[in-house]
């Protein structure tokens, strides 16, 4: 079996009726800006969406959340839905409290139970969505309270909850959650990290970020200075994605972005077939042309990383001065 | 008479939302939570360091027959009136009558006041032919109402707007330009700048409100305007992450169709954004020289009061 023949990874997207699963999927993958998601109808039955992220084929099953559909998933369609699942993304609505929250938790427990029976290696991500409805000062408390309840429900089951995220379509939190989710799906992520690190050091820039081309989700970040605020990269994903959506109205795509001031230079460019790279410098004397030269030089190496022989790569990396 | 603006319109027509979004950076999704305005509110607007005016927002419940001194004083300083109609709230009789009464009241206090009507909430998901229908219907209703009251001579400019796309910014900008004394001079300066650098289109923006103060005489395309106003967000957001909000700087965005967007800080809060073909950007030093010339020209214009 050749390295390039990777099977499709099945991703289940579940949660109550109207929690925002389809809207969220549409914003991250199908390029709909947040103020147009009102037009997305209700999902009836299961919507299948194929998406290619880097070289990985993702098969999203967006499962409608109405009660009668849930009953079907738990009975007649049980094995169809829950077998061979790579990742489950379950969405809670932060606004639901009391009985409604308990119902969400119970459905969640049932789903995770079946998942552990039919796909024992699956990982679970939980999103607590619509956080824009909660006042800033209360967000931490609300999140911690709900987090405890959710983790408790999955206790004892043979399934791993990888992470729980507070999200909203109106800020960068959605990008943060999804960047983490897709990073777990990249098989050779360590090779990519090592290469990016080497590249960052060779270029002597402060920060390098690798983004996936159409979603602008973060694949990896390397910094030469001490670890700063990760949130800023997620904000960048959000900002660039917003601009990209406006460009699409003119049938054009972004090729490169440069922002320069006295104190910094940020350079974002197309990199490999399905990535963009960002470099940030605080040395004002660096010319964008020099940065661009380094980037094009490194392109060939990174092109070969995706879908290729890992050993050959390690060799290539070690060979660099 | 100063160069102030007064805004009228029935309750929930969208006056406060527009003002808050443009001048106070309220997020659009939060406008649904705004309470109705109950008394006259005024907002002081500062665009760059040279442009200052006030916007007086009159409550939707405002009784035009019962004007108090502060309200009368406000109307007397206004050279421009904006009336906002909610296009999703049919029938329009009440809105149209209130418009007629508002015009009568304001014209009493400020006879040379220009009248603009925003046909608002014409959202992006509404089809073009429906948009045209609405525009025609409302224009006709207003024209009939003015005729009935022997006000045929009054000129009303119409604008189709929505807060969910860039139309509110585009039209608010065009209206503001009516009270700026410099728009024509800056337009001439921009034409000359474009010519010197083979630029297709330029806009001079105030970056916090994202209103454009002037543009060149080339044809206005909505998409160009959208791209340029979105570019402001890219510049501000990246600058906030790596530096400070007030930092001056420049930015370039290359697009796959061969165009390049160039952003350049001109002075406090004012930036020049141009669109050109990337093959014409062969001599960046020439561009820099011309931008400096532009800055100097603009400084001269602002000096003349």
C-alpha cells in the first residue's frame, strides 16, 4: 500500500437541534461569512461533506439534531453512524441550562457510549458554542461549570475527550478549536514541526506560522522568542479568512499580504500547494524581498514533506546546515 | 449654520445601530440588543485632525410639533438631514408622512439643509429586482406625499443601505462628503496621484470609522470599495497584534487576478488605499515619492479653511 493512499477520515458532527453545527462547518470549510449563516436551513437526516485538508480526505457527517433523528441514530442507524469514526465533534449550546442542559448531557453520554462500542479508537472534541451570548466577566465561571459536568458524563467510558473549547462564530475562538482539531489529524505533524523550526532559525525571524490554504487553520507555529500569546495567531486566521471571503466576491484569491511599520514586518505568502506561510520580524531593516526569497527557497523542501516518505524527509532536514 | 447632521426616522428604523457601528465600533451582531432612543442624542465626530462635526439623532417618537430649545438649536446648525426608512416594515404610510413633517420642520430652521433618505435594511439576501421594486415604491410614495403638500421643489437623495454589507459605509461616506469643503480638491489631487503611478482607483479613508473622505474621478465600483475597506481591518488588526493601534505603516495585498492593493498611512487616522495592476508597480521608490507629494498636497488643502 503506497503512502499516498490514505483512506478517508470519518468525522461526526453532532449536537442538539439548532446549536449551530452546520453554520460552523460552513464558516470554517465552505467559506461562508458569519452574517450570512442565517440562510442555512435545518439539517434533516445526515449531510455528508467531503473536504481535503492538506493531503487528508475528511468525510464530515453533519447529523441533524432533532429528537426524532437522534432516536434513529441510536437505534436503526447505530452501526452505520458510529462505526469507523476517527473524530467526534459534539456541540453544546452555552445558553441551555437546567433541564435542557441535562438533556444535552444525556444525549452526549449516549452518543459517547455508542462511539466507544463501535469506534474504540475515536477521539472526542467538545465545543461549548454561542459564547458571545455570555458576558465577558462570567465566561470563565460558566465554562468551568459546564466543563466539569461534561467530563463527568464521559467518565468510565473507554473514550478520550481530547479537549473542550468555548466557541463563537463572532471571534477567533472557533478558529482556535478547529486548528487544534485538524492538527491532531495530520499524520506527519512532527516532521512538519521540525522542518518549520529549522526554517525559522535559518531565516532568523521571530515567528513562523503555517496555515492551511483554504480554511486558514493553523497547522503549526514556531517562535524564536519565548512563547507569547497564542491567541494572536488565531486572530490572524480570523482576519485573513474574513478578507479572503470578501476577495472571493471578485473571483480573486489572496496571493500575499505584507504589513510593515517601523516596529515590525509581517509577511504572508502562498507556500506549498495547500499551505500559506507567515513570517514576522521585528527588525525593521529586513526587506520583504529578502523574506520572499527565503520562503521560495524553502518551498521545495516543504512540497516534498506532504504525502512523502518520512525517512527521506528526516534525512533532508538533517542535511541542512 | 455649521456643518452638522440630523437624523430622523421611526423607531427601530436603524438610526442608532448605524451610528454606533460606524462611530463607536459596536459589533454588528450586538445591534439587535440596542434599546430604542428616547431623547435627542448627539455624537461628536472627529475624522482625522481636521474634520469635526456633530450628528443629532432624533428619537423615533419625537413630536415634531413640540420642539424644545435644544432641539431647535440643533436643527439650526444642520446642513444635512438623513431620514432612515426601514424597508422591511411595510406599509410605508407612517414613515413617509413623518418624513414629510420632518423635512418641513427642519427646513423652517435651516432652509438650505440637504435631504437624504436611507432606504435601510435592504439586506444582501434580497434579490436585485425586489431591491429595485422597494426603491421605486418608496421613491414614488415620498414623491406623492411631497406633491400633496406642495413640496415638489424639495430634492431628496435616495440611498439603498444595509448594515449587513458595505452599503451603509458607502452611502454614509457619500453623504459626509457633502459637508466636507475639501472633497473636490482632494479628488483632483487623487486624480493626479493615480496618473503618476498608473493606479486604477484610490480612496482616502478615515480608518476608525472606515468612511471614505474622497475618491478619484474614476468610476466607483462597489467591489473595489469593499476590498479597500476590508483592507483597513487587516492593517489595523495586524498592527494591533504586533505593535500599537496608532502606528503608521503600509501594507500590500496581492491578488490572484494580478491586482495589488496598497495601503499607506497619510497622517493621523487617515490612510490612502489604492488598487493597481501589479505589473505597474515596477518602481516602488517612485510610488513612495508620489505618496509623499500627495501628503504635502493634502496638508496644503487642509490648511485652507
